[in-house]
C-alpha cells in the first residue's frame, strides 16, 4: 500500500523517458526535467528506506532495496560515469537489466558491450558473445552489441557500418537505438561530418540521448540549417548533456581556416622555362595530377580531368607532334597510335581506380578516355556486385549455415556495396544491377524466413528490395516484395505488423 | 598515372626531354658513380609532386627505357607536358573543420 506512490512515480519516470525518446521539440526539455526530478525523488526515497532498514538490522532487505529501487533510476549516470569507464562488463549488464522489464537482456547486453568497448578483455568479449549468441532470432540489440565488440577491437569502419544497419531492423528497442544513435552522433562529430549528423537528426532515425540532442544542435548550426537552435537553446542542450567539459568547445562557432589548396600548375606555355609541345596536354596532365592528390576527389574534378584528356588525345596537334618525334627518334611503324592507346589506357586505369576509391560515377564525357572509363566503371561494379550476390545465395544450396549476425553482416556488406555502386553509376547502373540483386535477395529472404526463422533479418532484405524495386519501377518485384513485407514479423518486443 | 610522371626517366635522370642520347648515357654514368659514393645531392630527384628517392636501379631502368625509341617517345610525351617540378611536397588541402581527434574518447566512447 505504502509502496504504491513509489511505484507510480517509477512508472511516470519511465514514461517521461520514453516520451523524450520520441520527441525533438520543446517537450524534450520538459520531459528531461520531469524525468530528472522523478529520478531524484525515487533515489532519495529508496535511499532513506534502505538506510532505515539497515539501521534496524534488515541489511539484506536494504541491499535488495538499493539494487531494485535505487539503481534503476540512476542507471544511466552509474553506467556512463562508473561501470563503463572502469570496464565493469557484468556490473553494467546487471545494472542495465533492471532498467526495463521488456526484453531486459537487450539493453543490458548493450551496456555490457559498451563497458567492454572502453576496456576490452578477451574474457569480457567471450562472456558477451556467449550471451549474444543465445539470443535467436537476430534483433537490433545483437547488431549493436556486435558493433560495440568491433569498437573494442578498434575497428571503427565495422562499428559504423553495423550501427547504421541497426535502423534497417524492424525490431525496435528504444534504449538500444539510443545507444546506437549516440555512438553515430559522436562518430560524426569526431569526423566533422556535421551534414551527415544533421540529416540523421531531421529523419529522427534514432531516439536522441541528451548528448546526441546537443550534438545535433551543434550540427544544425554548423550546416546553416533552416531553424538552428539559438544560443540559449543550445546552452540548455549542453547543460542537459553529460561530458560538459569536453563539449564546451563545441558551443563556440568553429574558426574557419583559410582554404589552402594543393594546386598543381600546368606546364608553362610560351615564355615559360620549358615550352609544352602541345597546348592541350599540360592541362590534362595537371588536372589529372591534381585529382590524384586530392583526398576526396569530386565528380566535377574527375569530369574536368576526363574532358581534358579526351580533348588532348584527339587533338590534331598531339598526333602531329608525336608523328614528328617518332620520325626523329626512328621509332617503329605505328608508334604514334600505339603511344596514344597506351596513354589512354594508363589514364583510364588510374582514373577508374580514383573513381572507385571515391565512389564516383563516370562523367558524361565522350572520347577515348571518357567512353573507356564509363565502360570500365559500369562493368567492374556490375561484375563485383553480381559475383557478391551469387556467392551469398549459393550458401543456401550448399547448406553452409552461418550465425545470424554473420548472415546480417554479409547482407549489410552487400547492400553497402550495391548502394555505393548505384550512387556512383546512377539510374542506368541501378536498373542493370537490380534484377540480379532481386533474384538472389528474394531467394535468401525466403530461406531465412522459412528455414532459419530469422524473421526480422528476412523482413529487412524484403523491405530493401521493395525500395529498390520502386526506384527502378519493377512492378512484378514491387508486388512480390510488398506481399513479403506485409507479413507480421515476430520479434522479442511483440509482433510487428508489416507495411 | 602518377607513376608515369613521378617515375619518368627524364625526371629520374634530372634531364630535359631535348637531350641527346650521348648526354643521357653520360648523365647516367655520372649519377651511378655519385650514388655509389653516397653523395647526398643525388639521393633524391625533383618531380611535380615533390622529391622522390633516387636509386641505382631506377637510374639503370631510366637509361634502358630511353635507349628504346618507342619508350623514349612515350617518356617525352609525359615529361614535356608535366607540370613544373617542385623541390618540396605539395601542401594538403584543408577540408572540413574538425574538432579535436580525441572527442570520441572524451565523450565516453571508443575507438
């Protein structure tokens, strides 16, 4: 009877936190204040009760009181400030366990993996992996836990890829998603990828922790968003967020460094120390060298180099100069054509390598380099995608069964490669790549659903194939994928109605 | 394509594309001798992308390439139209404004 108000406050505290996770407006601040106040009341009352029990000699009850009623409202602070920095994997797990009644292992494992990521040990990894592998079928928490294990190994690329992939899952543990969202927000801030962080905030892909919400505010100001938070609002977000000392510098606007460019000059023309024999070639060589020296080449820079090469190699002056020098040097017959072919091949090889590394599409230029580059990029990317999808689907026939998380990683890697290729190759490449991805993807989705009971994984594949089918306008594929997506997906948080 | 420019035989030998075959041979002998004696001046050669290390193997490969008329034609094509050589490496382009690299750790995350 006396515990009833306490339980009501506890419930209200959880409701306030849940409501905050769904919001990114002024209500976020209101729910934060409410949740903070209720947590303080809960902790003080439970502490007083535990103290009273200790005093009268009921110390087992006092300890139980501390564990059951003091730890849950203070868990975010305890985890972040004590368990995680000290790498207390099991303590972080059990503290996280009491926070939620709904599939409590999901968030608890994430807390344990977070602590492991800070202070990785082989024993900690083995303990987390064993607990994760018991959880079948695959859900979002297993993905985030695996990402944090990769973080513990220092593998930032895998961590990023897996954290991003959690949003493809239909199973949704808000507490787990909050952890993934915070890691991605901090990662984006670390890389200075403010536009990426702002795009994620607009789409509200993940529930925002107080730290995420602050970093999103910083991102909105740095990318000149339509409605960035004002000084007062940003300071309020900063006050709500943890690690204020470390984030204080983000409150200030960045000092914009004057752009320093590693420009490469073209060979001097008339009057220079060394006169170029053909006017168009120096421009091509300089544009190409500049492109190869840029850390992130742009499509415009690639197009400029390709156009310059096409112009230079079909230029009559180039042919004339080569013919004259071939004669003077007593070069063999056909040396001019062979030299032009050799240069075009070397240039195409190098430009294709640069374009692949930067995931750039082929520019719309026609000539010996432009045409060859377009062909090379399209065929190379299509071949790589087709062999990847074929290898993936062959496992169904060879009976080579992998752990659910490995199935997920393989599919995420294929999807990432597909998206990189189609974003570089445009709609034309997308239309060419989709039929193969569709036939192999559907086959795997059916197998994973029917034979492996990996419903959420199968649904993620079908949902992605439907998106792609819509993008390329394949009506038969849209129909089939929509039917697959409409199936109810059994998850640990209940059946998710397909859409 | 960068190898065609930075490993160009004319640049390796430090010669202009107009030189005669005799001058090429003479310069190669001189460089090989100086490299064997360990002269500091000849340990690197200038390219449009900054200095590169010069080895006896590279010098021999360069002179062998320039003895072949076809290979010399191609080498001339690159050497005549390459940008001017630079004594030091080019400065990298400043990109997005980044906060301190330790931000992730300071905010409680790894790696």
